[in-house]
C-alpha cells in the first residue's frame, strides 16, 4: 500500500469550523479515477481535490474535483482552497486546469480570488407556485418581479429569488425541482453583506452546501442583470451562505460590466488551515 497525504482547509471563512471544508491531495499522481471517487465518498466532505501535472502549457497544475457522488468540471471552494494550500502563504498568481478550462487564481495577504468563466443563463419553465411548494414556502415568498433562472459558469444552478431573509431561513430542501437550487434574498445577517443564500444540491451527495463558490459568479451576474445591484463599472457584492447549517461563510464577488453586458466575474474569500491526514491505498 502507498500512503497518500492530504490537507484540510476551511474555505470562505476567517475562523476555524466556518466556511466549507475541503480535503486537498497535493500529489494525485498514480491515483485512478475510481479511487478518487472512493476517497471523496470516504472523507464525505462537499468536495475533495487531487492536484496533478497539467496537460496544458497555460496551466501550473491540473485539478480534479470530486463530491461524494460525482466528479465536477469546476467548483469554487475547491479552486480557492486548493490554490491556498498550493501557494502555502505566498502571494502570487497561478493557473489551474479544470474541466471548464484554465482558471486564473490570485493570492494576496491571505485573500484568494479566482476569475470564473463568464456565466450563461437560460429561462426556466418551473412556476413560482411549483417552486414555492417544493421549498415548503408560500407562493408570496417567491419574488415575482425578477425571474427564476438557470445560471452556470460550468455547473448549473436554479436561482430562486425569495422575498426576505425569513423565507430563506424557512426554505426546505426541495424534492421535485430536479436541479441544484440556490435560494437567496437581498439581505444579510452580518454588516456589509448584500445577499444571503442557501444551496441545495441534486445528485452530488452533499445535501446543503455551506459555501458554493461556483454559484457566486452567476449570482453576481444575475443581480447586475436584474438591477438588484448597480451595473456601473466594477460592482462588489458580499454574499453569505451556510448560516442555517452552522458553517457561516462569506464570499466576495466582483462583477465587471460595460454597456449593460457582464464582461468578467471574480469570486474570492479567505481560508483557514485545519490540519490533515493520510490514507493507505
């Protein structure tokens, strides 16, 4: 057997036991795909990552990302957390090769930020009534002035705008929407926050995610496009998640727009090293 070491880090938090936990295998060479999936199921965190040599000359490292039940082409907190571990406290820029392409990640003074693929959006045929029923809410708690939409920077999410923070807290994991569902309200529990959200997964083995970095780029673009925040130049949005499950997370979004069109999205946050371990494979 070969001993494989990993590091644990809490992502999108500045304190231990907050944010979204991540296991990072900094040397994934020689671990086959089936074993990677088994390891992710064994550790049973939202995601586990494996760092590999890049196949692209444009990248410094290749990253494979697994939830307990599936591999993802891209995910936010694994990208941020892996970059934090690999950088080992050094400021700088690195490029991570993922299933959606090469992601630029910068580290400065403990803050790690990634540039996400530009989000795309499609409409949804799911009605407010059906959405409210699936979330165990009254239909009035689902906003009617802005649309329910599917947005993606590599992983699709059904964005459901709710009336207020109370509705977000009351929402229950849906069983009939058949999608990763991100519910949110334009409010915050902490000073300086603009939006408070929750993400319920579909088929990933997570349940409710403490911090969903891959959803934040599309969320920021949605807020700009729907006029819920300013669309002038670069907009900075602070997003909360994970409060309802005891893993408070803070995610910082930047959206660049010009002429009514989003031109760039970036998502960042802080990380806390939590230790590590090994598996004998």
